[in-house]
C-alpha cells in the first residue's frame, strides 16, 4: 500500500494553507510547558534507556555497510555491545558481541570481515556466522556443555529493504507493525535493495541530550534564522504542514517558495509519494530517534541521534540516493548534495549546545512550544506512554493533550 492521490493532495494543500494562517488554530489545545528536566535528569535518562531504546525498533545500519558474508559491524550507537554480522546465507543478524564461555568480546575492530567463523580471542571458542557454537578447545575438560544452548545471544534484527533495524526486546512485535503509517506510505523501500544506495555514513558527538537535535529535525520554526543563508533560500518556513501519526511517528512537508521545484537528475526512489519530494522537503519522524528526509525525489537521508549520557549524544546520518558513490554522477552531483545538506544540519548542531548549558545551569525550567512545534510534544507524550507515566517523576510528566489530533 502506498499513499493515495487524495492524501498526497491533502498534505500539499495543508502545507500551503499554513502559510495563509495568521491566528492560533481553532480548537487546538495550548501545549503545556515541557519540563527541561526531561533533558537533564539521570533517572529520566535511565528510564528512556530501558523502556524506549531497550524496547523499540531502532534504525542502525544500511545493508551496504555489510555487503559480503562474514562482514561485521560493531554498533557504537548503544551502550550494549552488539554486533551485526552477515551470514553465509546473506542474512544480516545481530548478536551480543559476547562469548558464552566467560564473556570476552568476540570482535574488537569497529568493522571488517571475520571469514567463515567468529572466534573468541580468549580461549578460542568458535561460532558460526549464524551464531551457533561449533567448537571449543580441550573438550575433554568440560563434562556437561550443551552446545545447542551456548549459541550467541541474538538480538531482534529486521531489514526494511536496505535498512537494518534492531530491537533489544525479544518479544517485540514485527517492524512493519511498529512503522505503521510510515511503513505504508513508504512501502516501496522494502523493494529498494540495490537501488537505495549508501553514499556516506557520518557520525558526530554532540554535547546535548539526544532529544535536542531530534527536536530541531521535527520543526521548521528555526529555518529562517539558523538556516537563513542556506535552506531558507529554498524553503518557505510558514508553509509547513504536519500530520501526527500513531506510535509517536509523524510526517511533515515544508514547501519550497512559489515557483521553485527540486530538480535533480537522480532517478526517483519512492514513486508512491507522488510529487511530494519535488515541491518541498518531505520528511518523517519515526519514534524515538529516526528522521527520514527526502532531499528531492532521488535522494533520501536518515538521521538518528543516540544518548550517550543525560546531556550528551551521537548524531548519525546515512546519506543515500538512487545513484551510488561509484556512479559517474557522484563527484558532480552526489557529493555536493551531501556537503550542502550536511552543512545545513551542522548549522543546527552549532546552536544546540547552548541549550544544554542553559538547562544544566538551571537557566530554563521548561520549554514553551508553539502549534508548529507540536511534533516535539508528540515525542514527549509518546515517551511517557512508552515508559509508563506512573514511572516518570510527577514534576517531569507531560499531560497528554494530542490524542484527538493523531491521524493514523
Ligand atoms: Fe571466549 Fe573463553 S571467554 S573462549
């Protein structure tokens, strides 16, 4: 299932109508202040780590980062020691990077190829690429080892086309169910293996809570100011249309100035979204930390931000397009496209650390969000719901008000 023509037209017309609106929308609640402690409090951060990052589907890699059997990649996005491995059967799996003898790390390089086996460097226990224990030295010194029970601990791992997701909760439902309307809108991604090419994957430490860059990605209120010399030359900030979706997800279209249109020779990637990637920047947020952004019809990038502490995080971007880095168009079109958009994102990262300094110093106790920043409130409501509101300290809770405005 892809988007209907009616939905595409509705998204475009709502964004255009926003540019004409001059008063607060009738019937929409005033958003309660968001306690700044949610961006600093270690107990709240621990709840997020356990109940949110420990129990939701998380985008972690592009399949082209592990192209061959035996290729592996250690995930540095999470505190848990997890490794992705491509098996002999071509399937990508996720395991704890932990030997079942006495817990040594099996792999210590960030990425590489481990051949046909995973071998522990400590006492040489050997595992298949599919995680089974296949051998160990001096077997006569063990009386009762059950090999079948001593395979590597697996982590739920599903691919959506070329996109690799993991979930630390072994009992989680399928990824497709979790993606909901986002997965339906972008269902063609499941067929884009080999056609949604990875151009680059960059990561950067940022001295702010993980939600601060996420907040910047889900609103356009700042575009005319932070990006006045870059994105604002193309985007009409006021023409921003938003739909809140189930599971904390959302979509957004910010239209180009009248008479402008994205024009790239990259073949389009997701025909089912019609001309939305032509008329503006069209994007999705997938709870908790993934933004999917169309930078024109043949260009998609995937931003994730990962907590490394209550006030620190790591910002990752997977830059993808319908042409790969080896294509003849790459030097003239792909690389400048990545550099321009990377510069826009880094404009945000330059402003954001001051927010964390203010929060940590007690200079601000709550955030006051506008109607156009309601995706941020949607994120917070979903955090409380996912954690279990009764577990959140009373002074840090956000009252739920957006339920009637969630569309799908
Ligand atoms: Fe791996 Fe001993 S800890 S073989």
